[in-house]
């Protein structure tokens, strides 16, 4: 007896049954379906609006931003150590490390000098110090400028574990390079160590990915607090100086890093570069810290720009410490602002002194909010401005500095990533196809 044939209407295939998802799953699907940089940008805009509307009350959500920054900072030291050690070990040839290091340092000096020159030109044209009044400014000394010789001495740590605990990035970099070189020298016997470092580096990058999913909430809170407590009205109080910072940062970011470094020196289109680093730019803007942005910068360099781990892990941690194009530009601007405000006539020789001094001291700027102000005294002293006058300038700037700091952190971030891109391109340590597909990130 022939059994009745089952039709599509009586027995549909399992694959044809539509998946039923509840509202929560649909919401999560929509949220994670949006590119991360778009979520961060939306949070940034919304946070600014909420901060302006809420005012001082926005401090009630400040703890969310603090948690986000702590999560990022938690990753910096282990990520720096593991990525650098594994990157150096992966080179297999110590000469490659020397080649990468020399090119990296030369590029940082080059872009810093261009950033200082940009700051001097923009501040000369706009003249933010003319007519500036320091009435009501409370003098604020920022302490003794960092001693350059001591800074270089501390690169070699007495105790590597202690240096990690204290977050001394240069010392951690030095020790990590030695560990990587030791793995190379040990050869096959150190293969388990090489595999451990590689696995540890990959794990840390995965953790960075987890933490970055909290970025929209952290950025929202950080921007809301800044706008609620400082607000756009304070920016207007230093409008001419703020205009200098905005114009200078745009020139350094778009022309120096995008056109000169990425386009002319790395032979790549700048558009995929800026799309690929959007996450890092917005985290740098909201935290005002190059150090806090480092884990994100390493992630986007490898995942979006196609920079190989050996180059990303060598260039970016070094750049987070000495690659301060935005800070260098800002210190040059503040120097001219101070000279203009106090009526100090500057000769061409003074401009050269400012340029040279700023280029050197900018590499010692702490990668933390308002770190530029700590080295300002060294440059102002070189043109005859007294410590008392410097304290007045710092006291005038400090209440408004957070917003200016957010803006000038952007060229700090783009400096590191553009140089990493160029060095990777020169060393043939770059996946150009992945770089060009940054449109999809």
C-alpha cells in the first residue's frame, strides 16, 4: 500500500521555519550589527547634548566614564609587554628590530618638528594672546619640568616587575624588547616561550575587544561630565586659543599625517586609514589620554589597517610615550600666546629656540590629561618668561584645558597610527588588502 506523499505544506523543511526572536534578541542583534565607531560617535554626540542640558548634574554618571578608563588602563601594561615581546620574537632577525626602531624614531622626530612648526605658524597668524586678560586668573604652578636625562635613565628598570606595577611604559618596553631578543637568541629551545607570548598577545587583544564594547557607554559619560561641568561657554572664554588648537589639529591630522605620511610616504590612500582608526580617535578624544588609547590603537592597527603585530607592537607603545604631535603643537601655541600676552618681542632666533626646545620636551610629555602644561615652563623659560608669569598662564588655561586637551589628543593618536602604517609599508609588514577593506569596519 502506497503511503501518501508529504507535501511542502504538511512537512516544511526545518531550515524553512522562520527563526523567532524576542525583542531583547532583536535589540542586541541591531546593537552589535552597527559598526563600533558609529556607536561611539552617536554616544559622543548624545553625551554632549545631555551634558549641556543636565549641567553639573551630569557628574552623577561620571563613575561610568571612570570605570571605562580604568578598564582601558588595566590592559596597558600587560598588553604592551606581551605584544612587544611576541612581536620582537616573531622578527627572528635582530637586524629587523634595529631597522624598525631607527625608522620609527626618525619619523617621530620628523612629525613632531612639523607639528611644532604648524603651531608656531597658526599662533602667529591668529595671535591668540593679543588683548588677553589674566584678571581673575589664579596662579597655578605645575611643578618642576621633567628632567630629560633622568627620564632616559629610568628606561632601564631596577625592577621590571616594579616598573610594570608603576606603569612606567618606557621601562616595560625596554624589558619586553630584551625578552623578545632573548627568545630569538635562544632559538628552538625557546619555542614554547615564543608560543606563550603569541598566545598571550592574542588573548589580550581579545580582551581589548570585549572592553571596547563598553566604549559607547564610557564615552557617553565622559563627554556628558565634561560638557556639564565645563561646557561650550568656557571654550568661548578662550575662543582665539581654541580656534588655534582646532585649526592646528586639523592641519596636523589631515595634512601632515594623512597627506604627507600616509599618502606621500606610505603610498596609500588616506581615506581607509581614517575610517580604520575611527575607534581609536574617538576613545582618544573622550579620554584625553594617549596612554589610555594604546590598547585600542594596537587593535585597530592590526585588525583594520593590516599592520603586522611585530610593527604594531614596536611602534605604537613607543609612540604612546614619545609621539606627542598634538602636545608639541599646543606647547608651541601656548608659548606664543604667553609672549603675546606679556608683550615679549620675539626674534627669529627666539622662534628657532622655541621650535627646538618644544620638539625635545614634547617627547617627555606625560600621556595623561593636561600633560602638556607640565613641560610648558621649560619652553617659556627659554624665552625669558618668569616662573611667576608661567604660573599665571597655567592658572588661566587650566579651567578650560580639558576641552582643548580632547581636541589635541586626536593628532597624538593619528601620529602613532600613521607612523605605524608607514613603517609597516616600508618593511613589507603590511596586509594592503586588509588596509583597503577598512571601508567595511
